[in-house]
C-alpha cells in the first residue's frame, strides 16, 4: 500500500514521464489521436455552440489559437473554445465514458503556444491527459450516470496535460489536480432536452483544468486527499471509495490511450455499435417494404441508463435525436447517410420516425458491454451481436481518411501540410507553424 495519495501518485507520474522512454507505437497512436481531434474541431468551426463560447471570449488577446479564427487569445479562452470545437460534431474519440481528445488536446495546445513547447512535449502531455481521464473514472465508475464523465474526469485530465506543458513540479502538479477535482462538474440533463449546456460543459471542463494548473503555478494549494479524502472527489462524485485502488493500479505499466474508441458516425457513442450492427444486418438483407418489421436492441443496464438513450420523438434538436437509440438505429436500418453530419438536421424525417416507433429497447441485466440488434419480419428473425466499442477501435488509415474527408473542404491545400506536420509532430521544435495553419 503506497503512503502517497492518489493526487501525489498521479503528479509523480506526470512529472517524471520521459518522452524518450515512450514506446514508439504509443507515440504513433498519440499523433493519430491528435489528428482525429483536429479533424472534428476544424469541421465544427461554423457550429453554434463554439460560436457561443467564442462570444464569451470577446476581445481578449493572447498567444493561443482558436481553430478557424484569425485572432489569438489567452490560453484559458482558447482551451474553452477549442474543446467545444473538438466535441461539437459528437464525432470525437471516447475512453472510459469520457471524450479525452476534447479536453486534453485543447488544454495542451493552448499552453504549448504560450510556452513555446515542442511537438514531443505536446505528445507527452496528451498521452498523460488520456491516462488521467481514464484512471479518474476507473477509481469511481459509479460517478456515471449521475455525472457526466467528460465534465468530471475531463477537468482533471485537462489539468494533467496543462501541468505537464507548464513544467510544474510534483507538488504543484498535485495541487493542480486537487484544484481541478474541486472545479469538476457536469451532468447529462441536456441530452434529455437537446440543449447546449452539455456541449458547453466540455469547454468549461477544459478551461477549468487549464485554470487549475495556472493557479497552481501561481501558488494555489489543494488537499493532498482531494480524491480519496472523507470529503473528497470520490465520496462526492461516486459516493464510495470502493474502487479507488483502480485509479493508480498498474500506473505506468499500460497506457489507456491505446484503448481509445474511434467514432465514425457523428452521434452519441452509446448508439454507435447498435447502428453498426443494424447497418450490417441490412447489408445482408434489406428490410421488407411493408411496415410489419419489429426491431429489438438489447444493451447493458449502464448503456440503457445513459441520459438520452431512450429519447423518443418529437425531437427538439439534432442533438436530441443523435443520442436516441431508436432514431439512430432506424436511420441505419433505412440506409440513411448516417456518417453525414448534415443528415441529423432532418430529425423530423417521417420514415425514420415511423420505424423508430417499432424499435424496442431491452436491458440485459447480465451484460456489461454486449449489444444485440434483432429484426423480426415476414421472413423470420435475424440478429447480430457485438461488444460495445469493439468495432470502433481506430486504425491510422481510418483516421487519416476521416481527417481528409472532414477538413479538405475547409483547409483546401493546407490539409496535406497539417497532416504532414502532425505525423512528424515529435520533430517540431515548437507548434507555431502548425497552429498558424489552423487559423482562418
């Protein structure tokens, strides 16, 4: 049993990790994660939620880039806006119930510009952010679905990435993580109503994490028992200390970034696997033209409990529909363009809504991550089963293709230059040429 606290163990890991000792395959995966986050951010530049976040920044000026804008702003402001950009399309990556790219890359990138950080150190900061977002969740999985993991664990991950870029020492980093634990917040009510606050929560998580690191650099302190203490993070967020050993178990022996899930469709992660199975079923045999088909989607209790998974029409916004298993599976079964962001603006499509009414959502109490989609029609019954997320692990080729598809209409010829720079990121002495390409 270690005599050091969770925040102290995290801080020691964050401050002592050497880029030179990282496995080459992990570095390659980290660059692909960065590329994926940049893809979704660039493609989201005209969406309303990032515009709301950018309006809050006002006329503030600093050294950090807002993706898609000509101006530069203070790091905490860039972190806020860029996090809403990465998360804006609901197409960013996923790990341990959080969207790690949306909170770690904007935090690290904003401060890297300010601090003249190298590409290698940016990679290390991102790897550490992914590690902490996952480990914070593993120490208290009961926080979901009471709280939104990205808003809660993500705040601490952003602080971890920021602390690394700022070169805080172990004591300062422990204080940064403790402050971030206090600043953490967020729940999923907006998924039930299709409103903007759940998207803005991602931006605030990133901003709060960066703020925690900057405050720690300025002398702010936090309880060394911020996580496991009687009145600490896990007591508040998870309601129990039963799982806290998993927060640090095997720290440094495996890297959670390698377990990150890729999102092809711009919808909630919890409907990605049912949609994939549904699409595969109709590729084998399309639905008959009559209206007698009955579809059943069977999932684990935790998936069923995610806010919005059981949403039904009338839908109030595209977000309201994009978390609905019934709407998304119906769209997949009807062979709609489910990989096209613009499709979800048609959340009142009559044929999709009619089929959605014939979809039953069922809980399998014994399942932790199994998903089954079955169809019963005049030709009998057929079903496919999968493990949640198993078809969503990314390859470099998939992400590079996604990057080109999402960004080339916006970046034009700069697309290949950005791609080249990210794929050789560890060789860049600083990020200024790369971030200049990301500005409008």
